């Protein structure tokens, strides 16, 4: 066995004391040495996990030697920490975790009975050994990150940001289960379609031609089933391998960067801002990298792709079963053998067309899955590049901080995280459904609220209308829309987008508010979003007139038959499930409108005669309320119960007009709301009600 020479850091116990102005003491350097030796082990295991050209026997021997050497060094450091009880406890826990990881590593390797023989024959890694090394890298990175938090004096935090092991592993478990479920769903639906064909054709007299047709049809269905199952399995393995490999690469990048930071800190000559530099750049290093969040954004949206393929398969296979059993109509048409014989002679040509159709459908599945695989691969590559850039930038900034005491262009008072971007990118895109013919009431309100908020912040964004905007969404609580893409980040729905802008760009409309006003605004936001969205979904999907004459037509208009009916069923089921969870599904329309009226009364009272809810400047609440009210007023529905409920609050109508003219009007023209006043009046006139006087007066100016 060969032992590596690791690059340790000399503990500066004699140079630093607990009274040093940096706030550091010998335990810091002892823990730092511990982390550095651990990171050296992580680096070598990551190399073996990622480089399949390394001789396997040599790699296993050296991995074992590296484990032994690292454990011996760490035990020595643990003994040296005996004088500091807190440090001794944290290092002891870390060493126990490393030993458990080592036992797991050796058990997994030895459990693969054929591993040694396979290595001797091919010199290549068995997949199990590669996965074992990747798992060890993740586990040890977790230990290293926790020790960094110990240095910071914070408790262990479990989050999406770091390390990449737990949540990536859980996601891959879910993804692989979804792959298996998708395989089973396809198998079930194809078997069901074949049974339906056989059951329909059983009413015909058995003939040789019909028997050959059924035999060939069963073969084609079986090939279709096998092909799709195999492709799904390959895609599942490919996505898992890519996510695991780049997760390992990211862990390797982060631990290497951490080594550089701690090396710089331990070898620095001392500076009064050393502790501040550590706090700013080192202690939050893993969490600010947001490694898991970035990698998960690459994989999580693809679960919807698999669900989409299963959903589409239903009506396609149902139609196929009807087409493939079309011979049953001969019972109604033919009264002579000449007629039936002629039709049976055509079955040979029909089976060729069935074969062509199945091949086309399988090619469609292959194409969708190939695109899924490419999207994941491109995304995780980009995430790895981003982490690499992050590591380089932090190392540079930390060096500037150590040498000059400057926090590298950051404000000392705010300490904006590294991930906060300084400039809003020019290529930001907001996706939503087609506004004229597709978007529904609740979705339109959410999209308009986000567009208004971005305009209030003066953040330009390109608006793209897509038929599949909802399926592009990474998820959400209610509407899943709109979808905002900013460089490598994708967020959906109003709340998530507001939080993203505040955290990553330091952009917020509520900054001038007091703490009490912020709490008040957040609680009102929650109530507005919940009640208005619930009422909008109820009117759209539960009221039969609106559902049948507007909602289903708009929601299904971008999909071909019979997929439009499937999408309507899927959407309606999802909305009913949300309403059931909110205890509104079985409530009457009067009850819901009563709560909306009470909310509008509260909003009207809070607004009073002010331009915005909190004075002369808009906040998130103003954007959210405008989005809902404007959508309710301008969406033409056969039942205007929502518009009738809120029309009587004149200051809310004036509030909408003010925002519309301020942020959406073209210079020299009235706002779009002004131009739609006539459509409001026409909608409300049927109920004997005219729109607010202020708007009518404005039209005469």
C-alpha cells in the first residue's frame, strides 16, 4: 500500500491566542487542520469516482490506504484537542461519522462479490464501486460542511443549499420510482388497449385472416411495450448517473475551494478584520453556493415530463384500440361473404399502417426522453460551471479581504451574499399562457401581479406566451404561473419570485416599511392570495356556466382532440383538490362571495384615500391586489358575480386605474384599463349596474 503525502497546515497555536483581535483561538486552527486533511481524502475519492480511466485495482488500493492514513492523522488531531472540551466533542463526532462512512465504504465494496473478478477481467470499475465512492464523497463533504458551521459557532442546518448528498439522493429515489411507475403505466395502458381490441373483434367470426391480424397486432403491441420500457430504463440510469457524477464534481469543487480559503486564513499574518472576512466568505461558504438548489432545478421539472407522457398515452391508446378493432363495423355493413372477404383481405395493409403508427408513437416517446436527457445534462454542466466560478470568485474576494480588510465591493452593513447579482440581466424572460385565447382567471391574476411588481421595480423582462407555460413551471402552491427565468434560475408564482428578487438582487418594494408594517403587509398578502385565488378558481371550475362556456374552451384550446379533454379533466381535478383542501369545494357561491366582500371591505378601509396601501409608494401588496382586481374586472365571463361583488368599492377601482395608467399606459395615451371601461360597462350593464363614477368621468376628459 502507498500512502500519500497530504498538504497539512501548521497549527499556529503559539502565534495566536484567545485574546487575539481576530477573535480566533488555537481550536480554530486545530479544526482547520482536521478539515484540510479530510478534504484531501474527499479530493482523491472524487478523482476515482469521476475518472473511469484510472486502473481500478490501483484505485481501490490507494483509496483504502488514504482512508487509513487520514484516519490516523485525524486521531492525532483529536488527541491534541483534549484540552478544549467543545473542540474535542465536535472533532470526536466528526471522526465517528468518518469511521461510519469508511465502514459503509468497505462493506459496499466487499458486498459486490463479483467486483474483484470483474476488475481482473476488464480493469474497469463495476458501477457499484463508482456509486460507493460517490456516496462516500457526499457523506464526507457533509462532515466537512458541518465542521465549518462549528467554526462559525452555528448549529447544523439542514437545507437545500448544502451539501449535495441528501436531497440529490432523495430526488433520484423519487425520479427512479417515477420511471418505474411510468413503465408500469405504459404497460398497463398498452395491455388494456390490446384487450379492448380482442374483446371487440371477438364478436366476429374467426377466420385465418383475422387470426393472423390479431397475432401480428399482439406482436406489435408487445414490441411497443418493450421498446418504451427499455428506453425509460436507459433514461433513468442516464439521468441518475449524470446527477450523481455532477453532484460529486460539485462537492469536489466546493471542498477544494474550502481548502484554499482555510489555507489562506491559517497562513495569514493576522488582521483585525480576519474574523469578519471569515464570517463573510468562509462560514457561509457552502450555504451561499446553493449547490443542491441549482442541481435540483435541473431535475425536478422533468418529473412533469414523465407525467405528461403518461397523460398523453391514455387518449392515444384509447383511439388506437378503436381504430385497430374497426373490423367490427362489418357486422353492421356486410350481409354477404363477398363483403367480409374483401374487408379481411385489407387487414394485411392495415397492419402495415398500424406498424407505422406505433413506430411514430415510439419515436415521439424517444424524442421526448432524449430531450429530457439533454436538458438535464446541459443544466447540470452549467450548474457545475457556475459553482466553479463561485469558488474562484470567493477565493479572490477572501484574498482581497485578508490583505486590505476590504469586503470586495460589498456593503459592510448589508453583507449581501455572493449569489446576489449586482445587475439585472438583459435576457430575463417571463413565461405565461396565451393571454387572448388560453389563460384562465386565476392564472391571469397571478401573471399580471408579477408583471406589475417587475414594472414597479423597473426591472425589464421579455414576456413570452407559451401554450405549455404551466408545464415549464418548477411547481407552486396554486397556479404555478407565471414562470420567471433569470440566467440559470427558474421560479414560479408571485411569492417565490418576490423572495428570489429580494434575496438575489436586493430588490424589494417593502424596504422602507417598518417591521410592523412588513408583518401587516405579509399577512394581508397571504389573505389576498388565498381568498381571491380560491374565488377565481371556484367561479371558473365549479360554476357550470363559466366552466362549460369559457373555462374548458380556453384551457383546452391549445391541445388537439382528444388531449384537450384530458387536460381539462386534469386541470379540473387539480383545482377541485385544492378547493377541497381549503374546505371550499362544497361551499355555496354566496358563502365565498361573502368572504370576498369582507376582504374587499377591509382592503378599501386600509386604502382609504391614499394612492397605495402604505402611502405614496407601492409595495408587493399593491401589485398583488391590482393583479387580482384588474383580472376580475376585465375577464369576460357569463357570471360576473366577482365583478359585482367588488365594483361598489370606488377607491379600489380608482386604485386600479392609477396603477394601470402609471405602469401600463403608453406615453400620450390612457391606460389599458381606461380603454376597457366600455367593456366593463357592457358586462355589468346586464345587471343594471354602471361602473364607478370616477372612471366614467375620466372617459369624458
